[in-house]
């Protein structure tokens, strides 16, 4: 190309405005500029490495075509990060917890997809899964992954505008805006970002239609500009009460990743990792005991390890099984009486030849109904878990489903000798695993 790209640049921008939306032009082309004159290619300066990657993937062909049309000569584009670009130091959002990183997240079979998807989004925001929707019961690590995405992006791409907010915080801002009429400021807060991460989006169902309308338009504005959106909830979009079909549809445009309750091995790994971060050395028996006391809530499990660490520090003693029992408020029990819900599910799975993944899924298969109900029944008899916790472990079902299952199996045991004998056999094997 013989002409200087800097002389042609105003015409290049005018041609680009005809080929992309105003939002796309403002986002991706309003901050780039012609670079040094080179004989072999056209150099375009970009603000940072993120722009270089994104433009290279999505707009390199368009730019080459436009430059060729304007210059009337074939053009090859190369992007160069502008040297000396000022990057502001990382100022941590007050809503973010610096400890919630990908490195501190324990990966197991129940959250592997969610972890992989979150990491992919962090490495290539707006390109891989958009939106990314994580769902699962309370305390399973959704917030950890959402904040890990934000911390990763803020560390690797400090110039990006990344906003994390619980849904309730946005609602409170909305209520204030209704009173103050500062709509331009409100919309700029949530729409003038590169990545919007909203935790507990199921809270939309308990708020007024005007707020849901505003969020709908915010979602559209960001999505049309190819900005990354990440959401979390306790259930999939279609199960959020009173949520309009248009929002349900949009929430499902990208990837839905479910997080289930951790199995015993993963809970032990969680306990040991948290203890390591706290500088606490646990014996295998203590780690297992703590892991068995909390089957469905990762947050509660980590809290138990923190309390044990504090108790050891205050009493200047090493962690022991007796101290662990004091922390969880459990009386000493015989080894054979300690039954975890994962053991119950495994026993039911083996007795009925039903895969664990099917037993814990939300699929309503008639062939799995009775095994699931027996698992819930035994969990009520052999664990101290609440109705909600049991339901959460078995496909995210609510407390009424667990209560119904308990009553149903109690009735079946009185009416059906085969069912009674089978349930009795499973229960005895769980109470006396070596018997």
C-alpha cells in the first residue's frame, strides 16, 4: 500500500460506520488509530492485548476489506498494542473477595463443567459463552466462580470495565434512581461495561415489573455490543417464578452450567484445601469427620474449618477429633453410625442399578421415582440434614418433595413386603458397613 494510512483514516472510519452498528463502532473502533507507516502491512494501534485479540478474531477481515476499498489497493492489517498506554492499578471492588480465585476453587465431578466454562469466559470474555448462566443450590460455589472470573479479568486486563453485583444491590440502586430520577447515571453504570456479572439473578422474581423491564433492556444493550454477561441463580431460568418468557429465552442463549452438591471425596478435598490456606494440619480422620458433617453446603463446610482453626489457635492445641466434634456440636458417635448422604445415594444406586447421575438429576423418569424417594427417606432417617438440604442434594428438589417421599416410602413399607425388606437391607448395610 503506497498511501499513508493516517491520511486515509477519516475515510476508513466513515466506511466502518456504514458497516457496523453504532454501538459496535463506539466500542471497538472509537479507540483504535493508525500506526506507523509500513511497506508490508497496515499497522493499527489498539489500547491493550484484549482489543488486539478481539479485533483479530472478529473484525480483521472487515478492516482489511474497508482499508482496501478506501485505498484502492490490497491491504493486510496487523494490530499493535499502543506503547505507554496508561493502565490504572487494580482497585478491588468492595463487592469482591480477593480470596475467591480459580486457584482456591476445588474442582470435582459436580462442578467441573461450571469451572471450565467460567475459566473459558475469563480467558475470552464475550467470545466463548454469552451469557454464562450458573445455577445450583445455596452454598455450592457459584459466587466463588463469578468472582474468580472478575478477579482474573481485572488482573490480566486492568483496562477492562468489569462490574460484579448481587442482584439485590442493583435493585437498591434502581429504587434510589426512581426517587432521584438519575436514569442516565443508572444506565451508564450497568451498560457502559465490558463484563457484567450478576449474582442471585433469581431475585428478579420478587421485584416489580419495571425493574425486570430495565434489566431486559440492559441485557439487550450489552449483548448487542458483544459484552460478556455472567449470571447465577439457585435454579435454571425456566424455573425462576414470574420471570417473563423473553428473559428466560435470553438467559438460555449461551451456556447453562449446573453445580451439584459435592460428593464425600470432594468435600474432603475442600476441607483439606481450606485447612492448608489457614495453615492448619488435619489428620485424615478429622478431615473425613468434618466432610461428613456437611453434605450440601460448601460455604458452611468452609466455615466449620475456620471455626476449628480459631479454636485451635485460642486453646493453643493441635486439631483433633474431639475438638472437631466440639466445633460442629456433635456428640461422639460410633464409626458405624456415621452415615453421609453420598453413601446413601451410592447404596440406593447399587441396589436399583440406577446411575448416580440419573438419581441426582432433575429428570422425571418413572423408573427412578421410587429409588429417589427411598434415598430421601433414608436421608431423613440416617442424617441430620434439613429437608431443603436433602432436596438440594437430590436434583435440587424442594422440601415438600422430600416430605412427600418420606410419607410415601413409610406407607409402602407397611403395604409392600419386598420394598420393606429392600429398604431394611439398605439401611442395615449403611448402619453397619462392615457387618
